[in-house]
C-alpha cells in the first residue's frame, strides 16, 4: 500500500542520479586537453606581434548517447495550454485592475478530438474549480505542478541525459523528477510529480508516470484528476531543436475514456541560457495565510 504525502515530495535519490549522469558531454575545452602553448619570448623591435592564441571551441554536441537520441538541453513550450488545454477565447480575469496585462489570451486546443471527455460529476467539479480561481489553483499556491502540466507551463525545464537514468528539472517551484530507465518499480508513495519509469521505443523516449496525489491540475481552467491518474509521455526529436511531445491521460474515476495531448517543445538557444530560480513559496504566503493575520 502506498502512503499519501499531502506536502511537496522530496526528490529522494536525486544526488545518485546526478552522479550517474556525470559523464554527459561537456562544453568548452575537452577533458584532458593539453593547455595552450605559452606565447614566445619577447621579440626584437619591428618583429611581428605574436599571433593571439586560438580560443578553445565548444565540443560538438553528440547526436546520440549510448545509441539513443541526445535530448540534453533546456526546453520550453509556446502557446496557451497552461491557461486551458481546450479551445478558449480571450477573456478577462478577476484582476480587472491590471487591465490587459493579465487577461487570458485566446488559444487552440492541444487535445486530440478537441475536448476532455469528463464524466458528469467530474465536469461539475471543474466548474467548481473555475469558480474558486485563482485561489483554488495549485499553481497559485506554489505547489509542484505535476505531469503533464510541468511540461507546458510558461517556464523552461531541463533534460539531463546520461548513460543511465534521466533527470528532468523544472524552473517553476524548483520541481524535478528522475526517470528510472532500468530499475522499474511501483511508486513508493503518492506524490505531486508522480513516479516515472522510462524506456526507449526506437528513437522515442516513453515515460509511464503514476503514483500521483489528487492535488494537481492540468491548467488554469480547473481541469483536474484523481489519484488514479496515469500519464504515458512520448518525447521524440524533430530536427535538432524541436521535441514532439505527447501525453496520454488515463483516469477512469474522472474521464470516460483515455485522451491525448500533443504539442512541440522548443530548445532554448541563447548562448548563456540556464534555468533560474523561481522559488515561489514566499509569493503565496499572503494568499494562503493572509486571513490568519491578527487584525
């Protein structure tokens, strides 16, 4: 029997995964390369100035790692799926003081078939979730976003792929997860980010994620699930800088049938790109606990 955690899950084994991935390709001067030769000694008057030492070029990015496509990099979705997975028109939010700054942009559905096949009671729950937004939204509370929501939030994430397990690191709320590529086990606890077991199907990375709690949403529109959620993700390269992403959603307690979302993810190409910290707990304290202050 799994034990349910209602707080944020601690990334047990993260350090071990990073160690196992330490042999990933480096950028800059290769390991073990000899240092540049010293410049020649001073030369006579009128002699040509010594040529500037050549700068080390970045090591070429390998196309494959252990025979599999190299997915290493920082990736980000573009679109409005984080607002609503389904078709939606532009609309106002309760923050009328911000004018157009925080209005909902229009967006097209990323769901195969267009709409989520809710059971009647679950559809009513979505309506209740929307009435309570934003306070009802786990994102507003800085809870870890779960899968697949972490993939298409308006924040980048990083894939760290080595010879063994694969690490996903998300900028939002410093969330992360380890994809277990060989030692597949059942989730030891129910958690926000679930438990990920991965395998390769040809050149496609397939990840089965379960062991969720029922505290995450799919987007800001109140789309939700129960602890019975199972997500099957598929990541496949489309050229060098695009990942085709697919997630099959199953939850018999919430949906009448499985359904699938699809979208492209784009590699961030800035020369100095990196994940930055977005530890948002302090931004949520007033929302969560402001009414407990002494008047």
